[in-house]
C-alpha cells in the first residue's frame, strides 16, 4: 500500500467509518431495550419494522444511483448466484437480528450482545474449517477454547438474575445465523469472480427478510400498545436509519479497504459500547463472573483476528516467493 498522504487520509477515513458503524450497531440493542420497556412490541415485529425502514431508505439510495447510471457501469452477478446470495443473506439476517432482539429482551443488553458478537466469529472460524477447509491453526484453537470458557463462565456463574439460559440460547442462535450467512458470502466470494453489487444485494436482502418476518410479526403484533407512541416511533426510525442503513453502508465502505483482521477487532466496539450503555444508561448490573466471561469472549475474538493477520501475511509471503521463483526459473 502506498504511504502517500492521500493513502493515509483514505485509510483514516475508512477506519472512522468502521468505528462509527461499530458504535452505531452497539446502540441497536439499547434502542430495542427501550422499546420493550415502553411497549408490548415483540422482537419479531421490531425486526420487521427495522427492515422495512431500512429498505425504504436503501431503495431511495438506489433510485438516486440510477440517475448516475450512465457514469457508473453496472455490476452484474450471474442470476442464480445472485438469488442464492440474496435469499441466504436475507433469511440469515432476519434470524440474526430477531434472535438478537429476543436475547436482549430475555437476558439483557450487555449479556445478549456479548454472547452474540463473541460467539459469532468463533462459529465462523469453526465453520470455515469444517465446511470450507480453512486451517484453524493453534491460535484459532486457543481462541475457540477461550470463547467456550467465556460462555461457560457467563452461563454457570452469572446467576439467574443476570444471565438467563434462554437468553444465552437465543444469542447463540443469533450468532449461528450470522455465521451462516457470513460463510455463505465467503464461499460465494471464493467460487465467483468478485462481481457483486453490495448496495443492491443488501437492499434486496432486507426485502427478503421483511417478507419472511411479516407473517410471524403479524401474529406477534405489528402495532405496539404504548403510552408513548411518539417515543416508540422515534426509536423505530432510529433503529432503521442509524444502526441499520447508515451503519451497514459505512461498514461495507470501510471493510472493502481495511484488512479483515483489523475490521474484526474494531467491531468489538459493538459489544463494548452495548455493555457501557447497559450499565450506565439502562441500569443493568454485571457480576464479577459476567465481566470475566465477557473478557474471555472478547479476548477470543481478538485472538482470532491476530491469527488471521498472521495467516494472511504468511499467504502473501508464499505468493511472493512463488512469483519470484517463477520469474527466475
């Protein structure tokens, strides 16, 4: 990478995008907690309205982009692969967000967020090893072990008032869904030619998620009963606009430039910011065992990120050596 001032400025800007996205994602659960406290809206209905709001915003962005389509060449992925990507991502995200909101409702913002975001990268690493044949390595094994230990401390030592097994189970379902559509994206990236329209894919994935959630959300109740309708409406708009549409756009922009290992570490801002909000603003109490389990999970994700950095560096070195040998032979 060039060390020119323009390059440094671009890197700094994209790092800022990722930091804002991580913090914004951490506020989604807090907004959900406030919705649950002030109304009878359930996690499925909340996810549905989140998707509808984000879909409206992203469709507007797509419409604006079409006006400049003559200047910007279209990115086209084969239709079959595009359908697999959109359906898989849409269904996966719907389960991911709905189970996460249900976990927050069941066991609180701090624990629900930490378990979801701590277990997700670990499940991705294990799934990549089993399904994609990627090497886990000693660092990966230690990280998975640390994550399991962290989950054990949270569940067994948290105490019924702070950590509820149902909430932890829902958080693990959320993490599994996150891992599933992430692995699908990784597999499609390995087998394709890289032609992906991220904005269009994200937009139609939200459409799939909203359509899939509608029947269940309708049974749960789409219209909340509350004494503060304007506050609930404001929270719903915030969840759709900031931690969904805006944060996803900033994340994809930053992740396209910054190394994936660095992205993984920066995204730890999400559970950290959620935990801080839970304790300082929502009055949640963290026991010593909850803090210990949280630290173990976060350390596991950090370890995975550094292991990925070393593996990526090794792969680049092997390619450079192979190219040198090819040129000199």
